């Protein structure tokens, strides 16, 4: 009978530990989203997709950014990156990381709500930044998502 009690107690302890780990992971700051900016009457512009969670000291996630400055098709440049920090305050997230080619980036995200009545979300990619401690871009430098959505969760 004693071995049955140990198994039950061991399972209960494991469940409690696992439940705490899941609850802690769910309570992390996070930013996810993606979309496209429009370029004048031409339509499709740069595209970005990202998922990030964690803290300014320990962020994780992935980013894909398609730069269509030189056109579409073979002229576009696709960047893949890994997130290394995330700083969230209210509806704003600052993300930074490293591109696969070794370059660094930062992304400024504003989650301005959902639905047609909400302002456009903002996702501005800042090449060359390597920390989550960067200044908010000037209003004229911010890039609104015309197609897509961003969500920032301040836990």
C-alpha cells in the first residue's frame, strides 16, 4: 500500500509543479502579429510577422520580414530572425533580436485595438537596433499595418 501512496503523492507533486510552470508561462508579456503596409496606389508593401514572449532580459520568438523596397518577386529581400528581448508597457511592445545573416533589428509595436472603429496597429521595423531600450519612433516614421493585426499582452 505504501508504494501506491508514494505514486499518488509523486503524481500530485508533479502535477502541481507542471501546473505552476504552465501558469507562469501563460503570465509572460507577449506580442504577436503580422501584416502588410501599403505603398501608395501600388498596393502591397513590406510584410512582417512576429511572435515574441518573455522579458527584456530573456525574450524568445521568431520574426519574418519581407522588404519590398526594390520590388516584388526576385527583387524582394526576406529576413528571418530570432527574438532575444521583449519589453511591454500597456499597448506598446519593443522587440529586438538577430537576423539569420548576423544583423540586428528592433521592432516597435502598438496594439490600437480591434475592429473597424480602432486606429490601425503600428509595427515599425528598425534595422541596426540591438536592444529593447530604444526611443519610440517619431509619428512620421511609424508604419501602420493596413492589412493585418498586432496584439500586445502586458502581463
